[in-house]
C-alpha cells in the first residue's frame, strides 16, 4: 500500500513595500469594520486607525509567533479554533499599546476582542482572495 505525500510550499512573508502597504491597508479596513460591527470596539479619528493598523502589524509580527508556539497544543486540540483566541489577544495588546500612546482605539473585554479578531480575519481572507493573492490550492501568489 502506497501512502500519499503532501507538499507544503511556504515562501515566508512579503517584506516588499507593496506587501507592507497591503498589510497596513487590510488591517486599517479590518479595524474600521470591526469598529462598525462589533460592540465594544471603539475607534477615534483616522490617525488612530492608521496608527492602530501599524501597531497591529507590529504586534502580529513580533508577538503572534511566540503566542502561537506557546499555545500550539491548544491549537491542535481545538482544530485551529484557538487561533481566534490568539488573534483576540493580539488585538487586545494592540488596544492596550494604543491607550499607552494616547491613541483612540479601545477594546472592551474578551468577547469584543474575539469579535474584532474574527472581523479582522475575515477581512484578511477576503482581501487575499479578491486580490488574487491566494490560489485555489491555498498557495500565496507573489509578485502579482
């Protein structure tokens, strides 16, 4: 009996200026939609949205890999659903940092953070699919 092999292709994050601006734009749109949809997520002026999106990208770059590794057993046991809790924690850290910096981005509690993280994740998925960055096989296209 022959087994099937699965090959995963991952080329890493897109560190080009275009990729970073894409990430910043997706985070900004996600934060605005989360502020409109989720009760408990408040945004102030557009400067807070842009700075909050940049902070979210920074938090996701620095802290999210550590949180994902630390909670890998819970992620596996929950079939990946615990990643939503990790994303909610990243949004809560971003809101805390925003408060420390005097920005007007607030998240009121755990469930508001979970709702905001869900909206941010859905916006990121939709943006990647609509802009053709993800193919049917789930591979990320570079340089399009």
